[in-house]
C-alpha cells in the first residue's frame, strides 16, 4: 500500500521534494459501516496548490506528513456498509493512497456503464459542476452576449466555452499554445481563440475578438490576462473569479491593474466562485451535463497520466500548462 | 447671467484654469412648456471628475466650452409649464449657471417647508439614495455583521454608516483627520474610526477594529486603503465600489493588490454601484430616508460654500478632503 504525503509546504512553484512517498506493507481491515477502497483514477487540480499553503483560505490547509487528498474514483474491494457492494465504483474526496478505508460519507456511486470512470472526475464531476454553476449562477449568460474564458483549454475552461455556445453566446477563449487555440475552435466550437504567449497586445486582441464588448468573463487565471480583459467589459458585465492559476505560486502578494475603477464605470460585478457553496444545485447540474454529454453537445479532453507514482509530477505539470483539459492520473 | 464652462480637460488634479467664467448681459426668455430657473444651491461631487475626462464611462463626458452640470436646487422665476408655479423650488441635473431655461424634464419639485433646501442635494437627494441603495442592494447588510466604510466622513460615507447602525451592524469608518474620526463617532454613531493619515499599519488597524472580520465594505476611495481592507474580509463578503476618489486624478491607470485571490478565497463579491441604475427604487428609498430624518435617527453634515464664483474651487477642494459631509455651494 502506497501513499503520497505532503512533506513541506511549497514556496513558489511546487516541486517533487514537497512530497513524500510512503510504502507500507500492511493489510487494511474494515469495521462495521466501513468499506475498503482501491484508487482507480486520481484528479490533480490547480486549486490544490492553495491547500498546500497554510494561508487562511476557504478550506483547511493540508496537514504536513499526512496524505494529500483530491477527487478520486475508487473501487470497493470489501464492504461492511450496506450502501456499497464489492465491485461498486465511488467518487469523492479521498487520499492519495492506493488503498484506504472509508465510512462512505461524502462518496457517490458512479456507473462505469453510463460514462467512462474518469468523466466522474471531470465533465460529470467537480470540473463540470464548476463550469456549469460558475457560469450560470454568477455569469447569468444571455443569448447573443459575448463571453471570454481564460484558461480556456483547461478542464473547466473548455466546458465553460461549450456550455456558453449551447446557450447561444459568442465565445472567446484564451490559452497558451497555438495547438490549444486550434483545439478550442475545432473541437470545442469556440468562436475565437487568443494565444497569450504569442500575442503582443492582449488588450487590442480582446477588443478585436469582442467587437460588441465582453458581457461575461470566466476567469481561471488572474494576472495580466485578466487586466487586459477589463478594458473590454460592457455595462453590467459579470466576472466569475474561478481561479488564479497565474498567481498560485507567487510568494509575494500579486499586484495588478486596479479593478475598482473598471467595475464602477461599468456597474460590473466580480465574484469569487467556489463550487462547494452550491451543493444543493449539483443534482440538477449533473442532469444537465449528462444530458448534453449524451446528446454529444458536450465533449471533453483529458490528459491521462499512468501510474500512482506520477501523481505529484502530474500536479506540478499543471502549472506549466502541460495538460489539455482535465489532468487525471490512472492508477 | 453667469455660467461656468469646462475650458480644458484636467490632467491629474483639476485646477481653476480648467474652468472658464462667462458673464452675459442678456435676458433669458421662455417658450411654451418652459420655465426660467435661478440656481439656489449647487452640488459638487467627486464623480464629476470622471465626466471631465473623455475616457469611456457610464455617462457622456462633459463637452468642452459648455457649462458643467451637476445636482442643483433652483427657484422657478417664470413658468409657461403648468407643472411648475413661480416660486416653486426644483431639484435636478442643471447647468452651473445663475439662470437657465428648462422644459422641466427630469426636475422634481422640492418643499422647503419639509426640509432645508440643501438636503435635497444631500441626504434626501443623490447622496442619500447612493448610500441607501448601494448599501442595501449590493451590500445586503444583516444585523450584527461588520461594515467598513471608506471616505466615511464624506457625504455618502457618513450616511452609509448611520444607516448601517440603524440596521444593527458594527460600523467602522475610515477618514483622514482626527477631527473627522471624532465626528464619525460622536455625531454619526460609528463604533470605530481609523485615521488613515496617522495609522502606519492599516491592515492591522482594520483587523483590530473588526475582530469578527468584515462582511460589507462600502468603498468610496479605492487605492491602498481598499487593499488593506481585503485582508479582513469574511466568507461571502460584499464590497460595494461606489467611488474611487483616490484614483480619479491619476493620469496613469492605477495598480493595486490583485483582488481576485481574495475574492475567490472568500467567495466574495465586488460590484460597481451607480445610483442611476436603481431609479425605480428611488421613491421607496426617499421615503425611508425622510422617515429616519424626521425621527432624528439620521443626521448629516454639510460644508456650505458661499457664492457662485466659488463652485470650481469647492469642487477642487473635494480632492483635498476639505469638506465634511456634503459639499454644497449656496448661490
């Protein structure tokens, strides 16, 4: 049985030395009400970087010398809990361990017949819920409006763009390679794509791609890209702050263009979005997402890395933009 | 008949040379449906600075070589409009002119018997509406929550703080002199006041004044003061961006701490507020304000400057914080 623990808190960009691999030669036993789980797929996500710091945040930071945890799909190996049978698959927040014991709380059964198991970490999991609920609850998109999505080729961004297309918006994606831009347009149906690594004047590029201005900005990145979008926002624009991957690794508090004058000039709204605050809307959202997936209106990209030992590297690679879509480790 | 025109657009801080005094020796005549008005009180407000620039904004910039306009209370000298009688007082957006002709559109009759005429530019006018509607519509304050108000001794800020007290909040005001801080506490009933000019560590001072964190931040100033407040915001905090007097005169786009990480960590909301978007709520709001005023739950401070010729200087003085409460010029 193997686990990956947080050995030290990253300073700046996380490195392999922040993690410790622990191998134990023991047999896990379960008590009444518990189940024994074997990890099948592990999700690595940018937000985990925040939990590795001990700064005040919306969730408790990870404890040092304990296993990191994230979204995991696991198989039930043994069960003394009537809700779960041997062979069932479940998804939930679980440890980075090959095997673990759970009382079943917070776990949902998932059906490998209905959709590939990995999608329950992605488009039918937190990723899809974040995209759908962030967009609809804060973004309140209306047909024919224009949306800009940053981190557009990432797991959440690519789903946001597709949902926005389904809802009838003009969709502009920002990503970091020409290959990703091509994928946004050909695979996900974005109207326009902007490569921030090759575009000199982001402000003009956004203005050009959004001739009617920007009504909704789904922000996964923060930093200078988000500064550039501000110049194009319309009256009553809604800005969803879903993540700030560009600054997660900063050791100093980042500065940027003051947003306040833009917000007051445009009566615009900017709101932080954390999917767990919208739990009561999950069933309805999952139904929507599963429906669009079945109708093939929604597609997804995964970057699947093989092997438990590669979890930390896969996580680190997120900050280099090495993933396309959802980054998942197959155990 | 005298008028004050915008001669040139201010670069940075406005100066007297941006304005032109024009004296015309002519008698104004009115046609059917029109009224002849004589200015009684003129409101000068920080937001006018924005209209003097030709940057894209929520309102048209002032035209060069035409009279500036702002909130004015005026007396009807002649009338060919059945809605107005000679001797009536009206309030509305009018020119900086001693006399002018109007068709009555957008003007409201005000009653000098019910409240002093100047209050129709202040606590019973745009100032009070901005305070009440900004606080309630975006701030959604709840009893026992904590609010921070910047520009607290200003026209809007002092009303915001008092309404927040009426609604049962803990109220912390930020202002720039000890005299203003004293006034916040003794006259307006604020619980705490912080003098940003004498406080070295604003971040700690705010944390200390708000031991339970900040739920609502009514922001009139922007800049470093607003940066400091971010460190104390609570989960689901609401930040009303009502003004940014600290940056109105900047010639470069201002930078500050990136707000995005704070918003996402705290699922917090930041929204630009412009009172004119809430016109349908004005009657209800005025009724509330007039009620509190009559019950003496609400009081106000005015800085009244005498003489038409002093309008530009009174406006310029706003940016030095020379006013306490609403700055009004009596003609």
